[in-house]
């Protein structure tokens, strides 16, 4: 899956792919004219679900030379669908793509092409060919790597390309961790599953490649991260200044203790201050789902206490009148429990 710098959106697609945590999902879209016919039909029918794919940046900044492929990240196709003259592919990102020192990616991809595909090339000043192609195997010399140094290596290459001159920094969500835990929360099935009544932090790595850091000298902009929705509250409320070429930023938020499962979003974006002197540009990159488990044990106890509080006046009246009746006491308790249950699950207010 190729994405060039012909338009800002295409370039931002690559930035987004490199920013997502492992397991994060996003989507690319391609016009029919940029996809081989057989491949377009197969994707339109969701025929490549669970297949491995490779996202690569296509450097088309110089019309006097052939477009150059820069592998970025391996991924897994979640699903795909055709919509008239275009196809949409949703995928889950995985390991970073590293290229061996002596490998020729362009030749390796060309040798692995299927379905009569042709890679993009310049013809009479116009870019033609296919931006989405099927391969019979992984390109020789291109391997997957989970190491953080692999991420830095890929964004370092991207930062040296002309299309990314106004992209002063790259970033990646490394992990989400509970403050009282040592291991990160796994990102699974397109969400983070969180516990109630806890403080969490999102660790975000940012990096300005030497080609950018040496030229601009900072500041490079701001990183905007926020937790919004039911069951969460942002504790870090201000954008994070990117004031050094590399660092790890920590964003804090807390989960609340509602009885029912709650859902929220962890949003990521950039405010760039170096793209145009004296101006700022806003970029919304992606959102991740936060699933906050219900605090049912605590809420059950709260419900019992509310029920006892509601039933107590009726019981006291019967005791004072020396007219205790077990049936009436049971009805009062049952009514109180129902009311307390409605209160605990947020269906009505405390009477």
C-alpha cells in the first residue's frame, strides 16, 4: 500500500501509520484507476481479510528520477470494501519495516508483483501506475522489527525527504500504563480495556530527525492528547510542547467508577509552528477507544446501603407502633432495592 506526498493528506497518512501503537487501526483508500482490476475486485469483496500488507511511502518529489519506495510498517488487513470507483482498506499496524543495507527495495518489489501490476512512474510529467499492488512474497531484504530503534530509523529516513520538510517531528504512542502497574495495558481488539478508579498515563515518544532538528532548532510545535467521553477525565489539560529533538512525553488521565461499562476516546493531534513562519497548522491524527470496566462490586455495596437507607424509615415506623410485619418489611426492602438498583445504574436520581 503506497502513499505519496502529492497531497498533505497522503503524507499525513504515513505520519499516522508511524504514530499508532502496535494493534492500532486506520484505513487507506484508492481510486480504481490506481489498482489492478483483479485486485480491485478482490478487495471490493473483502477477499483479502487477514492478509499481511506493507505500508510504504512513495517519494515522488523529483520528476527527473523514478519514484522511490520507502517501506514503513507491516500490517494486517482487517477488512475492505468497494464503493463505486474507489476501494477502502482497513488495517491493523504491526512491526516496523527495516531494509537490509545492500537491499534494492524497488527491484525486490518489482520482482514480487502479481496481477499484471505496474509500479508508479513519471510519464510526460504525470504520475501513472498502481499505488496498491499485490505481491507474491515479502520483498527481499525487507524485514519486520519491533525494536524502538527501528521506528527511529524509519522516521529518520522519512524526515530527510522533501515531502516531510514541513513535518518538524514524528511521534508514536509507545504504551498506556496504570500508575500502580509495571506492565502496559495491551491494545487488543481495537481498544484499551481499563479498570475503574485508576490513574493512567500515555507514554508518547517524539523524535525530530537530524535533518530537521539541525535546520530548525526548535521549538517544533505541540502534541495534543486528550481523553474524552464517559468514564474518563483528562488530568493533563494543556498541549505538550515539543521543545527538544527527542523525548518521552507523559499524558495523564483517570477513570471513574461507574456501575456500567463506559466508553471514551483517546485523541491525538499536532499543532505545528514551523510549517509556515508566523503561522500554526492543526492536524488531527487519530483516536483510540478506551473501554472502562464497570465498578460493580463497589456499586453493589453502594446499592445495598442506599436500599437500607430507603427501607429504614418504614421499618422504624413499624417498630415504634409495635406492629412489625415481616411481609410489609420485605415489601419495603424489595422496593428499596429496586430503587437503589435504578440509582446505581444511572436510570434515576436518588429520591
